[in-house]
C-alpha cells in the first residue's frame, strides 16, 4: 500500500509518501513541503497549495491519502489556514476517487513514539529511525507527514483496505450507472402514436 500523507498548513504543508513493505516495515518514497509566503493573498496561497498537492498526487499515485485531523487551537487564524489546506487535500483526493483517512496528532505521536504527548523532536527522531533515513527530514512539517503515513499504515491499514474496496465498489457502481444512463439516452426512441 502506498500512502500519501499531508500535514496541512497554509505557510508550510508537509507531504510524505511511504510504501508498506510488509508487517511494520515501510520505505520512504518522497518527502517535502509546499510553502506559501504569508504576504500573499489567501486565495493565491490556497491555489499554490492546491497545485502542489495535485502535482504530488499525479507523480506518486497513492492508494490512499492520510490527513492530519484539524483540532481546535487558541489561535483561530492558524486553525482556519490549517482547515482550508486540509479541505484542499480532501477535494484533490475525492477528484481522483482516492479514499481518505484522518488521524489526530495524538494518534500519530502514539503510533510512532508510543506516547500521544511526544514532542515534535521525538517524532522526528523516531521517523528517521523507523524509515532508516540518513538524516532527519526537515522542517518538522515534513517529518510530521511521514509520521502520519506510518500511523496510517500501522493503525489504519486493515480498515483502510476495506474502506478502499468499498469506495472502489461505490465509484465503479456510479460509473456503471452513468454509462447505462448515457447508453439509454443515446438509444433511438420508438415513435409516439398520435391520435387522429
């Protein structure tokens, strides 16, 4: 299973792609950050994030997309930007018919470090170790995206395979229904008998 995971943010949107190699083993495929300047208008920043996400999805063709669940913070402005970026991820995945899983920050920390209260640096150290990386992914948003992908593989993998199968059946069913409706619309209609 290939997971593309996103740690959403308006200034830095961390993206990591991880392949499951069986059991609790995984390999990093790619990691990076889509950045937007705080001085740009919000709509331009959202467009840049959207284009970056589309590019990552096209290049890496994941089986599932994992997104960090937005939670309430004291800083409303920050949570708004995070929620907007997360919404872009959901739309991009839906456009491709990809299943989406959401995990809370504490779930991700617990999956990777064993503690839901771990500090960011602990998460980075464990991600580096688990994936056998030569150096720690920077900035922290990139490491968080990889941690999210690992969390999904370990905690959501089995249920996600079921969700993916159900989602695929639903999408296929919709496509079949659309094709049938389209074919019916193209069939010549019998002439209507008119009263004389």
